[in-house]
């Protein structure tokens, strides 16, 4: 997994991805609504896209589990675009969701990693992520590659629709170019994360919290821990904690909080205080140089600063590493977790 994570080549495939998006540009610009269908990690990438597309391109977005959407009777028409996201391109639920959406007249744009896969062939247009093969069953670099394509879509459409100012577009493009080196920096956290993993490898449960762009990352962090270490983990929007999950917090409960400096930072500070008041153990992912949350947290993992729009590309990495090391320490097979298939084709 570590080798494949180091192999992320976000910038490398930009050119190919852009050509797929460009061909489909007018459809996106004139879309009434975008519906994203996917499963698992790909669904989490879709949730990040909901924030990106609504923020930058001002098109309403719905993100649906393909496994549920395929059995509904959804209301769709020709002005809707369905984005289907799949690492393998073979997930049966996503394929069935595409067929359903097509039958209702929607146009389908695919984001797949595997060239020539069934989903890629079933779509009207699309972009390959070219992230290279996922060595393990659990998606890791596929997530960052999918989010990168979705970021480009949101930027291109936003700029065409006039909802994203040229200066902001330029700023984001410049920042996007810095992401591969910041990913490398985040991977240097490995040794520090091993030490944290040693302390938490035997826990029974774990909670992940995040707000805004980091909320889907909290879900993804929890999924990675479940998938490869078999520890029960749940991700929540941090503000949702007070509506129920807070009852779970005591001195036994590790709470991973993604608390990077962004527009919801002050509110996340309050959430960390709420967890500490109940003696929960806080593992905080913070922006380099932050001092407020480190003063409250039990463990601090600093990641490089970036725009909040791009933060999921960095904030997910320590969570992937944490799951990986916990799983290895528990003797789990991280490449082939029990009960999981690389492509869920039934
Ligand atoms: C979806 C998915 C993965 C997960 C596991 C099972 O696959 O849920 O996210 O890690 O491999 O399948 P895909 O449609 O993105 O290939």
C-alpha cells in the first residue's frame, strides 16, 4: 500500500483527464442538476465533489449510493447529468445505476481507473484517473485521483459558467500544482503515525469527525479502518455529534478529528472541547503551525496548508496511513481483507 501511495501521480494524468472533461463541457455547463452515483470510497469522493461543484460551479448536486439508487424510481430527465465513479469500473451496483439513469434520458459521465472497463464502456463520456493499479482491495490512491478529476470538473465548469472568478481559478490551479509535493510531505508522517497506531491498535471502536470538505474524509478514514483492520469505526459530520454519537464518548473512545484551518475551524475547536470534556482521546489532523487544537488534543498530526477546496487530497493521507499501520499491527492482510472483493460484481 505504501508503495502504491507513493506512486500517486496527480499531475501526470491531468492532460488526459482534461480532454475527457473538455469534450463534455457544454453538457455540464447547461446541466440542471448533477447526480453522482458510486459505492464505498468512490461514493466518498462523490461527496467531496458535492461541496466542490456546488461551491465553484453553483449546480445542484445529489450524491447517491449506487446500491440503493438502482432499486429506486428516481426522477431524472435529459437535462440531468449522472457522474458514475468507480475505481475498478466493474462494480455491479454502479453499472445498474447507470443503466437506470440512461433509461430515464440522463447523460452519463464516468470516472474510472481501469481503461476499457464495463462502466467506462457504458457511459456517454468520461475521464480516466490513470492512477495505476490499486494493489490492495481497499481504494487509496484511487480516492485522491478521483477527487482530483472532480476538482478539475468543478473548476472548468465554474469558470465557464462565470461562477468561479478568474483570479480564484488561477489561485486554485497554482495550488493544485503544489499538491503532489505536499502529498509527499504528508507521507513523511509515517513514523509519527506508527507511534500513534501502536497505542490504538487494540481499540474496539473509533469515531472520525470532520466538517465541510473534511466531512467526507472522516467517512473515508472510518471506512479504511473498518475495511482493513476490522475495527468498528464511524465517521460523522462534527456538528452531528451532539445529535447522538456524543453518547458514545468516554475515556476509551479514540476520536480522530480532522481540524485543518478552514472556514469551519472555530466550530471544530468547540467539537474538540466537547470530546475532551467527556475524556475522549483526540487524534487531531491539523494544519502546520496550528497551536489552538494541539493544546487540547492527545495526539497531533500536522499536514501542509492548502486551500480548503483541495484539503481532502492531503487530509486523507494520515488517515490511510493510520489504518494501514493499525491493520498490520493486528496481523491483518491489508491487501486482501476478509470478505472484500476488488470488484463487487454481484
Ligand atoms: C467500490 C468499493 C471500494 C472498496 C472495495 C469494494 O469499488 O466499495 O471503494 O474499497 O474495493 O468496492 P469501485 O466501484 O470504486 O471499484
